[in-house]
C-alpha cells in the first residue's frame, strides 16, 4: 500500500533500446502504442492499483515571485533544458517490487516496427504524510 | 420521536446483517454487495428519520437488493428459484460468524491492500468511497480492488478456524494508517480489534488491542498545532489520555499473565513502559531494552533492532547505542536518523547535523522529513553561533 510515480521523460532519461522518434513511426504503430497505454491503465484499474495518469505538453514557462505588488516574472521555455517530463502514471501497490514490475511492463509499450520501446521509466516513491503510529 | 440512529451504529450492524444473508443462502460476494447498497441507502436518510429497528431494516433492504441482483442475472435463473424458497431469517448471528468474517477478509490468498479494503468494508461497514478517500485512490480503483478480493476468496471454505495472526496483521496496518479522508482509521482499527477480542480469546489479540490503546492515548501529544511531529521525549505528558493508558495496561497485564508471549504483547509492553513514566527521565530504559531483546528474538525484525539501539543509548549511554547500531545494516530505513540522534546525545553536533540532513533526504514521510530537517538546522545554527 504505497504510491509510486512512474515518470516518463521526453529528455533526460538514458536512451531507449528502440530509439526511433514517434514522428517516424507509421500511423498504425502510433495507434498500437496509444492502445497499449490505455489498456495498461484499464488493467491497473481492474487490479485496484490505478491512481492517476497524465501527459504534459512539452513546452512550459518558468515563473517566480518578483516582490510585493509586482507581477510574477516569467521566463522560458528553455529549449536546452536537459530534463523534460512527458507525463506520468501514479500507482498504489503492495510493494516496491510490484512497482518495478509494472514499470517494466509499461516500458514494453510498442514503438517503431511494433517492437517494445524499452524506454527508461523513473520509479519514485511518494512520501506519506505521517510515519506509522507504532514506529 | 424516532431515536436517532447514527452512522457508527449502522456500521456496527454490517457483519451481523451479512451473516443473516449468508445463512439464507446468499454467497459472500453478492451478499456483501447487497449489504453495502442497503447501508448506502440507510446513510442517505436523515439520521432522525432512520428506522427504529435499523438491523431489521438493513436485513430487509439488503435481502431485497440481493434478490433484485440475482433476478437481474438471467444465467442464475435456477438458483434464484431455490433461494426464493429459502426459509426466513435464521437464528441471531453467533459470535463465530463475525470471527469467520474476519478470517475470510484477511485470508492469506489476499494481498495486504486487498485484505485491508475488504475488512474495512465487510467487517467495518465503511463505504467504498470512504475507504477510497482514506487511502487516496479513485473510488473506481477501490471498488475494483474490493471486487477482485471477493473473487479471490470466493472459493474459500471456512470450515476450520483461520490463523488469527493474519487478521492481526491487517488490523495493525489499518491502525498505522492513522487519519486521512473522513474516516479515523486508527479509531476504526481499535473498534474492529475490540470486536475481535470479544469474539476470540487470544493473548496476541489482547496484545494488539493494548498496543493500539497505548499509542492512541498519546495521539493528541504527538503533533504540534502546526502538524509537526513532537518526539516522545518532548511530548506534553499531561495531554496523554490516562483512561486509555489504564485500559491498555490492564488488558496487557492480563495477556502477559497467560504466559504465551508474542510480538504485539512485546510491543505493547514497550509502549506501556513509556506511558508509565511521569517524565522522560523516569523511563525504565533497562526494561525497555529487555522487551526489545524479546521482540527481536520473536520477530528478527531489523526495525526492532534499530529501535533497540535507541533504547540501549538511553539505558547505557549513547556510545553503547552507537555500538549496538554498528552491528546493523546501514541501508535500513531510519538508520541515519537513529545514528544522528545518538551522535547528538554523544555531543558530536557536527556529525549529528550531517546525519540528520542525510536522514531527511531518506525519510519515508513528509512529517519525518520536516522534523529531521529542523533538527539539522537547529544544530547547524548552534554550531555557527
């Protein structure tokens, strides 16, 4: 009963095995990929392990406070940013082993040539709000 | 005037209603769904307008829901006819029914999270929505987790008593989840453990109940108004609930007198020794170390060994604590936090500050991370003055 984030990177993760950009896939390959992701989420809902799944636009803006009474300062997007998050899935599972197993399956989503992408997903545990009462 | 029927009473009736449906021939999964629906219907009614005989009402509504669901399923046509001819309500539910329900919901074929969810719904009478909010998952996910759990135990025959240890493990997990959503899971765990203790005579059930009461007694003192953690040594002992402590100690003493030790009794004994000390200085650390020795012997749990090192540090000085810690694997969760504390007690502020910062980075909860960061900051500020 612990939540994990399966983090998908546009950039910043090691290169996948099947490293062909998505715009070079056939439309059918893209559809197969999307279907795999949807089926994966639906399956996790049936096992009672699904919490959330979201995708992010690649371009964002940096914003910061600029002092009392002044509008926030904005900057970017920075095309050269090393790490870029594409999206995530949040799961609620019984063990870290299970989280790793599921990340492995998600990484097998088909890509170019219908073969698994083998992309690297980052698995990050959530902090709970409180420690267990009895420890 | 109709007496006000509150939610807690309705929920406490759930296992008994489930047992009656079971005796009328309903299978567990369908009966449990029907009872949940009846409960939801009862909860929708304003408390003042709830029926005078809530149990009779729940049985009637749940049975109707069960029959509706069965009728709707054409494939079950033959079975429906058989069930419709079943006799009326059986005898009042026996204690054994409740006990069997605990065993079923904590069945070893279930994963811990499934067992917890099923126990909270079928024994605790919580709604799927409440359980989902308490565990911060979507309601659809929790509903699926519960149906899946029921499918897993569908073929389980309860002709033999189950292993009470599996039930205790589930209740312990619920207790440790504390408070989130609109349900006080710690209080719920205590309620379910009390009910279990009334149904089965077992020193470890008593031990777990005592452990929960002794920890629950300190709850108000465990967090500051801003939500930050207050360590045991710094807690305002005037805010401990002395009635709960007295009850916990009584239950524990009766359990220990049976001479069948177990991990929950040992943990409760440690909690009782803390609760018994009017000030932190008066804590009987030597006895606490002995109980940790017992706990390590019983469980081999490395977390117990880590806590034992802290107790040794209090009983025999921080150097002795550090020596005990040196024998343990430093990849254990909270190892750095314990090392930091012992170094601080030993007067090595620089090492302690570094280790607190390291421990903060590894903390599994937000409250601990903030607490450890504050301790590191306090030591660093003192050093730079």
